[in-house]
C-alpha cells in the first residue's frame, strides 16, 4: 500500500500533467472547477489532502473520468469584474487581453513560488522587497499584454518610457504602474500619457485576503486605465529616494477609469465610500 505522501505526490503530478496537456493555467483550471488557484497549486505540490468532492470537480474541469486522475500512466478561482471596456478599446486593449494578462501573471508567480517552495526557500514575496515584487509584477503583466494583443502592442526596452508601445496605428503607447493594497502607484517620471495601473494584495494560501494580516501570495485586485496629465502627479525629492518620486495624486486616480475589480480581495472596508463606488460601477455595467 502506498503511503499518504506518495499518493498525494502522484495525484498532484497527474493533475499537473493533465492541466498542461490542455494548455490550462492553474487559474484557468481553478475557474473551471470553481476552486481557488492557490488550492490547485497546493494540490499539485502535494500540500493538500483533497476531498472526493473536489477531486470530482477537477475531473469535470479537465473533462476526464475520475479514474484517469489516479492513472499514473496516462499548478486560483477567477471572479473579478471587468467594466468600462470602451475606454480600453480606444488604446488597443480589451477586457479579454487584461483577463489573460492577469491570469498569465498569476500563473507565472505561482510557478515561481512552486519552484522556491520545492527547495524550501519560501515564496517570492518572502525573498524580495515589496517594491521589487511590484516591479516584477508590472514586467510580467507587460509581457502578458504583449503576448495576448495579437501583435498590436509590444513591450518597450527595460527602464524606458512608456512600458508598452503601440504597433498598430489605432493603438496608443501605455505606461504601466503597480502599487500594493490601497497605495497610489508611483514612479520616477511625471509624464502625460495613457496609464494602466494595477493594485495587488497578498492573500493567504486558502485564497483569502485578511485586512489585519498580509498573506504571501500576490493577487491583482484592481486595474484602472486612462490619460494622465503632469498635474495628476505629486512630485517629491526626499532624502533616501533614488531621485524624484512621482506619485499619482487623488485627482489622477479619480480621472482613471476602473476597468477591473475583485471585490473579495479589496483592501477597502465594505462600509467605505470607495468600496461602495466600486460596487455601483459593477451594478451599472
């Protein structure tokens, strides 16, 4: 009889193999199975003693018989809301491109975490400063946008403004900015142009966000898009900064259109005016 550990390892490897054969990300499989992407990752790493109910969900999502999951011979739930797509189309973006880019970023971060966990180093959020993690997420999202734009958009060279260059004449150059939780995105330049901002939180391994304690897994909870003027930035040059810092100010954030929102991981209180604004935007779309 196999040990419990060997059974979990064998099952996790089988799920991973079947998922990759179908060109599914962990997030896409999780969505199909009505499970969270982190749960799928834990199953594939043999960290979770999965229930029979969830085994059946995964089998249905993979379109295989239950027995196939145990035949060794033969890596998040996505529930965000996309709104205001008309403002995206103006620059060559769509909700589908953003959807795929966000899933792409989550999947790559999960793969990085998996490799780090396998050698017992912890997750990427535990190894790098959050400012560096934000930069990494921005670069991965930029790569995803290029990948899924059907050749209409491409990434610029590293450390060049803007991050995304228009290839198609009907598109626009786009700068990407990233921030943690409720922070306003910032950079070193205050330049007019189209901006795509993302904000993320650190969720726990069960896929939940705790307001009083950060988790270890990065997940996008908001995206905004629009045109910013130089006046939409507050400039500072404080001691310790590597040059001037340009932070999108309150007016700038208000001028950007919310195009993606995931309510269950929103860092704002459900009673706050900001949270209610998000809900109203969803209800009116």
